[in-house]
């Protein structure tokens, strides 16, 4: 397996369109397909621009320019997802609706934190070190396009099922959303632990 394939699979796996569809359940449920596609595409463009910057500069954005450790970003990202996961458990998809504004302004909230996170930022740094910058940007763009297309396919499948059995579909979304909150919480704790471990190693405490 060549470096390009490995890099694509790394980014695509971390973007995880199936888990992303859970994060975006409220938008999948509420928006028309055309509106959802537009919002998702804008979010992907924002995320792609951020990933390109990290692929080009590495983690120097944090260490050199912001004067902070990347581990701090990992911990904060984990805390954000943990809070979302906890609210998701008790409130279901309503919790995500409460965290966003109007549908036409949610592209930024899709990009951050659902696309731009500690894992995908780290992957961007790795891909930028592994490949020439133009190749790295191409791989990042391809993984984002594949993610967007798969999430759109899941949206279309949802809309068809919703037309045939709306009550069952709504109940399924609510149940799956609450169960998936456990996964969100688990990934959040892992992010926090990785950040704390990295910080302790940098401080030579472990």
C-alpha cells in the first residue's frame, strides 16, 4: 500500500462519515436534501482549508505561533465532545439543535468540531510530513469529497425511509442518537487521556 492510499484511508477513517451522520442527525432529519448538501459542502470547504494549513505548517501553528501545546487542543476538543455526548444521552437530537443557529449558518459548526478535531488535525500534520504539499492537499480533498458523498447517500436513504414510515424512522433516529452518545463520550474521554498523556510526557513526568 503506497503512501497516498495510506494517507487517504487515515483521513477518511478519522472523518468517519457514519459517525458524522449521527452527529448531524438533526440536520439530516430537518433539512431538505439540497439545503443539507449545500451546508455540508461549505463545512467541508472550511475544514479542507484548515487541514491544508496544518499539512503545510505541521503543528508549528500551536507551538510556534500560538505558544501552546497541541496536547491542550486535544484536551479541549475532548471536553467539547464530552459535553455534547452527555447532553445527547439525556436530550437526544434536541441537544445538537440547541447548539446551532439557523440552518443557513451551520456550515461553520459542522466544520468545527465535527470535521476539524484533534484526530483529523493530527492526521493532516502526518499527511503533510509524508507527502509533497500538493499531494497532501489532494489526498485531504479526496477524503473530504468521499465523506460528503457518503453522508449525502445516508441522507437520501433516510428521506426515502421517512416517506414510507415516518413514525418508525423518527423513533429509530432517537434511539440510535442516544446509543451513539455513548460512543461520542467514549471517544471524548480517549481524546482527553491522549492529551493529558502527551502533556505529561512533554513535561517528563511519565
